[in-house]
C-alpha cells in the first residue's frame, strides 16, 4: 500500500492493483466501486455482496 495525496494504491501479492480516492468522510462513488469489483477483484456484484 502507498499513498500520494488523497489517493491510496493497494497492491495484491499476485500483482493486481487498485487505486481508491480517500476524501475524508465522503463515500466511494457507486461507479468506482462497481469498477473495482468487476475489473480489479474479477468478480460480479452478486458474488461480492454474498460474501
């Protein structure tokens, strides 16, 4: 994990990476969360929310 400004970058041991903005008490936007689930975690929404 590393941070530059308000963005935090996470790196998984297998090489996957994702960057998430950290703007204090603001929520992560719905579209960004969907993108992270689909592309970075390689899951669909149903599988993600059932875990």
